[in-house]
């Protein structure tokens, strides 16, 4: 079957050649005998999106990743209630009436986090990063009544800087979630600048990154005896939720 007979889906982002999403969806389409393909749209500006959509008539929907989850909302005709509440979109459905935005990161993060922290509550969380990826994390933590504090490179209102993450801060915040791209392939030797030497076996480290499977952030956590988890399950869960939206 040639490409023109196939429905197209894809991923919009910047520097996304490392993404597992195409492999995941291609395997799904093969297994379920679906005449579709999933491709990457690696763009350096979200302003290029209208051109992509107009020149790709078979495109039925796409996922959105770093760094466009917030700014893409300006290009949409409709945004779901949940995506509005979160403040970011990672799934777009294309219909005759235009572009509709959703956030499936919420269900992906929620359903991968809750088994990890079961039995460890009450907890306080540090969220490393303040970009679009942090929005779904904040939404879920609020929903679960988990108090959190964000950490940023620069001084922002109601956030800590990395230099303010001290031993006493880490003692009070046992769940640490990395929403930054630090440590993502190919920059595998990078990690958020927290004092890893103060981690203990009572900490839980969650990294939204899934490539590499174990980031430097997670390695440091494992070395300290902490419970660790990468973002692969979250990716699969949000991908399935996206597929469901595209099929509705």
C-alpha cells in the first residue's frame, strides 16, 4: 500500500530524532493491521506548523513535544477543558472544523506515577523545570493533594533556584521529578544540578526522559538507594490516549 492510501500521524517538536514515538506507533499499526504511518516533524519554529498541515493533506493528528506544548495553543481552534486547565497541549486532532488540542500527558503521568508512590504517602515533591512538560506534572500533583515546589535555573516567582536546593530541602522533599531535557540523548552526561550526595533510600526519582533508559539523574538516585523510574511507561500511556482521541 503506498503512502497516499495511508492515514498520517506524527510528532511535532525540535531536535526529536531520538524519539521512540514513531517506532511505537509503527509497531502498533503493523500489529493491528492499520493502514497508517507516523512521522517526525522536526521544526525550529511553531510558525512552520500551518505550512506542514496544508502540505500534508493525509495528516489526521499529531503529538507535540518540547518546546512547543504551550505556544501551539495559539494555533488551535478548540482546546479541551483539561488541556486549558493544564496550560499545555501534547495531542492535536485535525478535523474539517480545524485543530483541536488535548493533553494526554496527564493520564500518562498519573497512571505511571501512582503505582510508584503507593505506600510512600504523604510526600512533598520537587519539580525540576518550569516548561510545558512541567504543567501536566503540576496538574496531577495538585489533583493528588501532593504539595510541590518548582526549581528553575533563573529566579522566578514561587520557585527555587538550583543553588537553593540544599540538604535540608532534599530532606523535606522526597519525590523529585525531572521535567527538563537535561540528560536526554545525545546529551547523556548532563543532569539537573541538585546535590545528589544528599539523596537517600527514602527518595523517589522520576524522570520524564526515556532515552536513555537510565539518565544520569536516575543513575545518581539508584546509587543512593532511591526508587527510580523513567518516562517510558508515561510515553506509552499517553500515546494510547492520543490514539483513542484520533479515532473518536
